[in-house]
C-alpha cells in the first residue's frame, strides 16, 4: 500500500538527485521555489520508504489565462519502485490539495521521455519541444483540474 503525505523540501533532494540529476550536484536539486509561500512537497512511501516525490509552487505561466496556477517540479520515483502507482497516487493527492485552494490549473515542464506518462495522468502537451540545459528536451504540459 502506498502512503502519501506532505513532506519537507529537504526530503525531496536525494530522489531528485538520483533520478533527475545524477550528473549534477545535490545543490542543483534545490529550487528557489521550494521555500516560497504556497509551495508544498509530497512524498509517496512504500513500506515506510520514501519512493516518490514531487514539489508544487504557485507560479503563473503566461501561456495560460488562469490567474492562479500551480507548477509541478521535481517529480521523481525510484526506478525499482515504478509500476506501483506511487506517482499517480502522489499526483492525485496533490491535485486535491490544489483544488481545495480554488486553483484549477497545474502545469510543468516535463522531459519528453516521460510525456506519455504525463498524458496518462491527464496532462496535455502545450507548445513545442524545447531544450532545458543541461537536462535535455522538454515540453510544457498542463492539466485543468
């Protein structure tokens, strides 16, 4: 059974580093948005072990007309625990928290390699693929909640 709850930003850094930015430093996995007002972080635990994380911040993307929006950042799931539904459960948990605030748009800059995964979660692509140095090709994804 997957247990999902809010966590402190520091708890996200190791998974962000190992899954998303293994060729960078842990310092590169700390985002300025982690501690901004309105930001929150969610972790999925399996048998007491943190296996998936994601961070959410209030950030307006001018491509979308919604006044208040949340941005998803740093979503990472340990490779050995994928296919358990941790990411899907984590996103559903966060979406409920966001909807309770009266906000109905969630967006992210997703790697093109996981675009199909985000599509399964209900996200749609927006715009063209772009390079996000030093990580590689990304695409804007969004979901109306």
